[in-house]
C-alpha cells in the first residue's frame, strides 16, 4: 500500500544573530543576518549572509517531492513584502553529502519561478497571510546530493538601480530513485554571477505600473524539468500558476502555489524571540531563535512532502 506522508525536517536553534546550531540539527543553512542582501554581485547572494557555512543535517526526498517554504518577519510576524518574484534553484553537491559542500562552488539550475497570477497580483503578496510557497522537485530528477536555493526578490525599491532586496536561503537534501534528469552545462549559473543590478526584473522602473509585464532574472528553467515552456514574462511559471517572462528562453516547471496580503517591516533596536514551527501529521518540532530586532526577516520553516511505500 502506498501512503502520502508529510515529513518534518528538524529546525536548528540559534541564540544569536550568528545562528550557531545548539540542538535539533537543521537542514537549513542559517544566516548570520536576516536583513536583505543588496547588490547582485554581493557574495552573500550565494545562500544568504554567512550561509556558505553548512547546516548540521541532510534531508531526504524523491523526484516529485513537494517542498513548502514558510517565510516570516524577525519580529515574529508574517512576511512583510508583496512585490517581486519567488525563484528556486538546485545545485549538485557531488558524491559527498551537502553538509560537507562549499556552496560558493555550486553550479545552480533553475527549477521554478513564480511572478504574477492572471489578474496581475504578485504571488509574493500571499506570503503576509502566512501561506507557504510550494515547490515540486522535477519528476525526472537524477538521484544525488543537492542544495535547494529558494529566493525572494522584493522589488519595492527596484524603481532605482540597486534598490532590489534579495532573500536567498539554502537547504541540504539527498534525492533517491533512479531517474536521469539533469541540466545542460549552458543552464548552470553561479551566485553571485547569475544576475546584474541592471537586469530587467531587478531594476524595474515600471514595477508599479498597472498592466506592465515582468521579466524573470537569471537563466530559464532547465529544459528537463517537467512542464517547462517558452514563456519568460512575469507570470508564475511552475506547474500550476502565475506569470512573467524569463530573461532568456524557457520558463515553467514543477508545481507551485502560494497566497496572501501586504505589510512593511520597520527597524528598531532591542531583541525579540521568534518561534519557528514545522509540523507533520504525527510530529511537531518547534524552535526558538533570538535575534537582534533590526534583523527583520527569516525563513521560518521547510517541509518536504513525499510518498512513502509501506
């Protein structure tokens, strides 16, 4: 009998902005600051501030597994922004598990990008309601050790060159199975290196103009990813919804959904305690993170869902 089960991946506990793992090993590479990365050539474009340091644990997944990413504010509330794309990349860690891999050497390929829905509403606008971003691994993904790099680009400042805010986060997992899907060399990029501050979709003077099109930055979605198409315009291009254009070529893939409103974060001094939770059908893991209050945003959780054979 085959059952579909939700697998909880443990979250690490950090007692300061330096985010050292003390207990509950995590697959998420914790960042040393939850402030936005600014500038497309910033070294922290890789996996976030200080995140080339590996996490303590490695998750398990299969081709077609669904990942849910929940983002929130360092103040303890929900995600504060509503404008800009959500994009997801994978990189092979080679023969060793990703807890032993230097992500600055990673070669990334895009598997998912989400922009606007058919009405022109940004998919990111659903995050302030606490909705997760769902990303599906390619059904034909070859087995191996992978980093998944999930990224939000907040475009509220993108009317000015260098005003875009980048929020990358990386997690470590191993894929099983016997599939053979893989990107071509031309589909691989580095971070930093994949974007320029002048790219359409990063510098976007028309971002708040009703009816304006959006161009996703970076490479197209890898051709082997199920459901890929030749769109590159600001719609969500993933197995289920949203719109946009890819700067070069194809755009579409896997399955992805999201949802929610608006808000803006503010910065102040002091500290706050943020509670983060991952839940499954039979397990809930909670972790507390104490961070300086001005470190305003944090990816709070990740759940991998995949079928278990019994």
